[in-house]
C-alpha cells in the first residue's frame, strides 16, 4: 500500500474515532441526558474537521479520484457522487459549527435542531467513509502503478494530522485526551 493511501486509511479510522466522541457529546442535548455537553470539545472537533479532513484529506482524495475517473472505472458515477459529497460535507460542517458557535455565544438554539443537524451530519460522514472504504479505496491498489503513485505524490503534499500526530498540536491536546479517555471508559 502506498504511503498516501495508508495515510488516507489512517485518516478514516481517526475520523471515525472523532465522530464517536462528537456523537457522545451531542447526545447530551437529548432531553433525558444526565450529562452536560462539553461545548469546547464539540467546537474543537468541528474545528479539527475544518482544519484537516476538509482542507487536506478530501482534496487529496479528489486528486486520486480524478485520476480514477480518467481511467473510466466502472465505479465512476460513485466516485463523482463522493466528490460531490466532499462539498456537501464541508457545507454541513460549516452549518453545524455555526449552530454550536451560536450556543457558545448564548444565542437561542433548540436542542432538537442541534440533535437533528448533528446526528444527520454524523450519518453523512459515516456513510461517506463506508462508501469510500468499501468501493473506491480497493481500486487504488489495483489501478495505480508505482509510477502513477509518484505522479500523485507530486500533486499531494503529505500533511501531519494535527490531532492524532504525536504530539498533537497544542490547540487539540484537550480533544485528543478526551478521545483517549472516552475510548478507555468504553473498554471498561
């Protein structure tokens, strides 16, 4: 597996971990929740998604997807759909972040709207990841030669994940510790 491909796979597993954390926190807005949401964690998670997946991961995939489309693979319509979803996800991230920014600024936002928008957002992200992993990522192994990967490397600059790289960037330290602690608590 090429290092770019390996990084994209790793990004998916990291994003799934983050989405579990995000879901855990948004569940606090459910009317029968016994916990209060940690708004800093929610905002940090959304900031991370805008900083890394939306600005590096999806554009890197789009470069690879465009190369797959040039090969006229039978999955072309799905690849085009996934590229459209990249834009949909970016827009959805902005909308959910705006809702939580309003909460942080003490504006009135209904819990029902927060839950509905956030849960739909998580579903959109997870469905998108599943389609990529199941249908498109396997194509990368079979469709690209080493020479083609070298060409792709010229277009894609590798980036360190600011949350899951050790050490994480300072602004994501709390979020990283929260994810790890939540995962440990679910194992016990």
